[in-house]
C-alpha cells in the first residue's frame, strides 16, 4: 500500500461511525470518572485521566483497529535540569505524555506526542488556576537544552526543536469533570509572566492560540491522492510542507481534545511521510520508553515491559489487561503515558 492509499484509507476510517463511536466513548469515560473524583487532589485527578484513557476497550473490524493503553509510573517524578534566568534547581517535565501512532503491517507510518502538565482549578465558582510554575512554562514553551535528573527522562543533554509549538502543553481541569487543552507556547505568550489564569481567559485563548489545520483533513478520501501528488511536486522544489494532520494548539473540552488527539491534530510530529517531522524528539521519546522498559525489568513489572514493547513494535499483543500500572507510592507523584495506536488494515486489537 503506497502513501496515497494509506492517507486515503485513514481519511475513510476517521469519518466512519466506528471511529467516531470510539472517540466519543473515550471522552465520555474520562468526564464520567473525573466527575466522580472532583474532590480529589491534582495528582489523583491526573491518575484518573490516565486510567480513563487506558481502560477503554479496543475496537477492531476488517478495516482498522484502534486501542489506547496507559501507564502511571509511581515514584518516578519527571525531574529535569536546565539553565534559565529563574534558577538551576530541578524542574518537573510534565504529568502526562500523550502519544498517537498510525501503524500499517506492523510498521509506524505517522506519530505525534505532546508533554502535558495539568493544573486543577482552585475554586468551583469563580474558576481560577493559580501558581502556574513559570520555570516549567519556560521549559515547555522554549525547550532549552535539558537533562533528566530523576525518573525515566534520558539523563543526557536533550536538544529538542519545537516545530509545532505544541511539544509542550497544559491541561486545565475544572469543576464539571472536564479540562481545556492549551499549547505551552500559546499559554506563555498569553500570560506574559503572570502566574494565574481565569476561567474567562480560556475563551480569549481559544481565539489567540495558534491553530493551523491542513485543508486536506476536511476533504474526501479521493482528494487525498491529489494532495499527495501536489506534495510530491512541492518536495521536488524543496518547498516546506505543513503538517498534513493539522496543528491544534487549543481544545475547549475533553470531547474536543479527544477528536483532535485521535485524528493526529495535536503534538509534535516524530514520524511523518510528508510535512515536517522531528528526529530529535523521536530519539528522546524512544530513549524514554526504553528507560521504561529497563525500569520494568528492574521492578519485574510485566505491564511496564509490555507497554514499552507495544510502543516499539507497534502491534505487540496485550497480555495483561488495559488499566494503568500501579505500585505502592514512594512519592505521591509520577509521570503517566497515554498511547493510542490506529492499526490500518489489521483487525487485531492492540
């Protein structure tokens, strides 16, 4: 199957009833579980999101399979160090890494990811998110050279371009069991040094946040082949192509996030046949998941190892259920990973 057929089939799939049902169920499950956990602390709410995404049953038919798995790694807070005008103390990288991959015949065709920090609203009436860590925002919006200090983050100098502007991001939880998603670059330019965000600011961010959808996403599948033919022409003249799946910096709620995430509209491209991709970010993510695998061997944690194998192999069969990993807390902190695989032309669930 050539690239035109891959994209054409992908367009048919994401418009199908089966795909839309999975997308809606993913959002509904997260909202339902968050509503039940409204009085929990921020860390518990993040765990709820991770568990909600990872516990949805896989779907498969003769055309495609889709599955989402998640893992929360306790006592592995994602601390990194880097130089900034704030200080040189370790800083948290993020709460959750969202990864989305498109696989064909056991080989990844497309992949994106974003590193997300969640913040919980302090009030149920006048919604407000206080104490946004400016150093962490500096990291997630600029990505200076950093090095892992604690956890599974690679303990070597990491130089990551942020071509999409959405390699780093924030999720703002609010009292109705929902969250809004904003890229770190958009948030940084909006706050301009402030540490608080108000509920009404989300509407302003929805207008000012960078949002670059690529037109082909809204066309019919038959038009995809024409777009690829145009892409080949652009490549011949060394014209820089935009991201074929769109580049969304804002999602108003979980339903909006679920749609944009599952259709590869959110995050930094690590694999992309056409358009920009980020090999440095790809190596970083590969190293991080490899560290997860090594941690799994050390802890004799089968779920960790299988989660990592699934990431690398693409169609590794799941043997241990669908819920996030759990260990007794050494610290009441950690980092979570959510990984969705869309398997084209393979009905076996991941």
